[in-house]
């Protein structure tokens, strides 16, 4: 979600982390070594959130061989990837990120904004902000209805929460009664999830506001499902024992010693290779070409290698990476591919279309008092003490994400926008927008001032109607694709972003904040006193929440739109599936990590059943 600028002390932390490694998993292979064999039952492209779930589940059958190709680094022993509070230091412009930016966005005053996505084992689950939810039953029911398979509806998907999740005590082991609903959670699954384990001084003010302002009511559990998301509640994070839970240090760690699983890091996939045709004439894509990733200290590439899948190649490279690989392999809009001299094998204009993403706005307030976390951003002594506590006890501020509380809200049904725009949410239990409370300074591209204290109230649009595209610049696989989300280009999105900011202002205007909040920080925010000025301010600071979906959307069998069928096979192709966020036709109304985990769990069952 966010990026901010910690004191230069953090650079020391990152070096120190290499000397204080936490064992995560042993990786079998590292490029430029050649693979053990060239034929596997399944080849998974992308060792990220979904890819490592599949690797773990498919190799439960000892007779099945799986190769995972991951372009990024091995995460083993890198402490910064395990410390929850250090998430904002992991991207952008680091070795753990693909360092992609969007194209110029007219809706954001012609700015480009970073588009963070993990380039490390574990993918984005290794570098995200750890927020973990499953979205509403409405989200899943729409997915099942639009995708043409009732198995994707919540009545069936709920079982995967138990299979996936292991709810554990928070890092400080405080009493969590009333902070979540145990009946909505699993306790025997793979991935540890927990509530905040370090109090922020603003927590009491947040809860007082839920009593003072009825529109911001309390919700005991914001995981989603049948319980719903609406209201203000405690953040649930993918962390256990004060340590980040990624797909790498959970799913992969459980499976890495299996002799039928092979994981190759620093391996960039160049394209899929047609290996023949099926009995019905569909082109088979069971070949994968790859070479060493140009990641320092390895600055060279090559030689090209090829592996083949007996059963399926599975793309789990994320919305951007999967779309790019489809197009590089001749699967996409024929007119677009022809312009960059790529031979079209499957003409499908849906590839790369329908890009949808959450929009995030960091609203910074100046506050009174020294109870903020801002000292951790600019005071080397405070940061050193927090790191030492984490290294020795896995407790304290570094054992926590950067926020403890958030809320999910809807606009009133009689809002003027609904006179001209249909409600874009999948149902009345689903939110239009989100609010997150972080007791520190966060404004991308702006260093924290040397003095004063700050609170950031992040707002995010969860039900965007803007749609964008992902397309190739040229036919070079090492050239980043064009990511064009078209942020804030519809009337609803402009309305929603503006009204969410006004909601944040109402929240901190409650009596609970009267002796704390001084006012908006920065001339643009402070001067945003009318709707047009709020809109202008938003366009100048808004960015991505890095939750892109939709460019390989699921649709019913035989539909003349979409990219994958309900069983995640690619339309018109043989031996090729996609399992990542790109298959969601609509961006879910929550943080997308949890839905991707559930998607991958069911995908593994579907693939196993196919034999």
C-alpha cells in the first residue's frame, strides 16, 4: 500500500539483518544453475502469493513433480522481510520490487505513480502491509455468478478460510475478547494471522469516535465473509509471533523438503512456447523459456533454457506479470501484438483489458503530543531500540504493522451520484471506501519534517468504476509493460475519492480528537475547503493501493469475453492455466491478499481433480 522514508538508520538495519538471519526455507536451485530436469508435471511461473500455495498443495501427492520459476530473490535470511513494521521500506525502488510505474495518469494531474509488486520469493505477500481479509460474501457471490461457476460463491469458498488460516495470539499476548469473532476464523490452517500486538496512542481515540459519530460504528470482526466488513474494527494481519507470514515462510516452508518440489529463483520467464496442438486443435502451451534475472550482483542474462510441463503450465505472475507473459507469447489482441511484431496465436482482446485497482489517498494531519510513532522514522536511537526488542523478543512496535485500526464504509443510498451512476458494489454489505489510522507521517515523495508530530488518515476507494489496460511497449521481455489504470476518470470515482476525504475530516473532528489534531498538514490539504479544491488536492496526492485485478478475467465456458474459464484454463489454449488476481473480473472490496490465497486453495483442488 504505502511507502515512506525512514531514518538512514534503517539502511543499517537492512545490513544488520543479513547477519541476524531468520531461517525461512532452503531453496533448491538458484540461477544461473541449470534445472535438474527439463520435464515436470506442473511448471508454475511465479513464486508469489498464489504460486507457492499451488506448489505446496500439488506436491502433497508424492508422485507429482512441480517446478516453480521465480524471477526475484530468495527471501531466506533477510530480516527486513520478516519485520512487520519495516514493510514501508521494502518498496519502491528496491531489490524486492519490480520497480514499475504507471503511465501518465490524466486523472492524477498527469503524474505517474509507483506500481509496487513483489519480486522476491513470496511475491507481494513478502513486501505488502500485511492486511488480511477475505472480502464479503457479496464479492464472492458476484465472482461465482459472473464467472459461471457456483463453486466460486461464498457458500463453497468459506471452507478454504479454515484450510488456509491459523489465527494466533497477538505479539503482546493481550486479551482479544471482543476484538474479533473466533467463529469466523480458522485455527489449524497454514498461515498465521493475528490482531495488533502493540498499542498506538490513538487507539482509544478511534474507539471513542465510534461512540461519538454513529456513521463510524464498531465492527467486532472485519475479516469479511458472512460477518461483513462494514464498520470500524481491529486490523487483522498476516503475522504470527511478531513475524510476517508470507507464502514463502508458511506454504513453501512446509513443502520445501519434498523431493518432488523444485524452486528456482532469479529466473526470468521470457515467454510460453507452443508445443503442439490438442486433439481439438487448440494450441498447447506446455513449454516455458527462461533465463537468469539481471539482479545485482548478477548483471548478465542468459543462457536461455526451456522446461516442459506434462500436465499444465500455471501462470501465477500477478496481474501485471501474467498479462505481459500472455502477450509476449502471442495470446492477446491481434492488432496490438501485430504492431510490435509478435505473431498472434490466440486472438483475445480481453487480455490486458478491464484493469481495475483501488485508489489510495494519504491525508496527513499535524497533531499535539509526543505519543506518535514518528520518532521511529527520524530518531536512530528509537529505531535501534525497537529493532533490538524485536530481535530478542519479537515484540514492540516493530512486531506490528503501521496501523492498528481501519474502517469500511458505504455512501448513503440517497447520495446524488446514484441518480446517474449505478451502485458499483456487489451488495449492501460491501463498502465503497476504507479509512486507515496510522499514528505517523506518510506522504509519498515527501520526507518527514524534522519537527512536529503527525497522524495520517488514509482513505481508499474500494469500488472503482474506472477501467484501464496493461499492454506491451515492445517485444522485449525485459522492458516493463505499460500499466495504465486510468485512475479517477469516472464521475463515481471522483465523487467517491472526494467524499472519503470529507469522511476523514469528519472523523478527526469528533470530540475525541479535539485536544490532539491541530489541522491538515500542507497547503493543498489545508486549503481544500470546497469540493473542487478537495478534488484538486486528491488528484495531486492519490496513488495506487497495488490491488490490480481483471486483465485475465474469468468468464463462463463458451463466453465470447474473458480470458480464463471457471476451471482457470485459458480460453482457446491447451495445457495453460492462470491462478492469480488477474482472473477477478472486479476488484474485491477489501485488501486482495486474502482473496488470492483462497483463490489458490480452490485452484489447487480443481487442478488435482483434473488429474
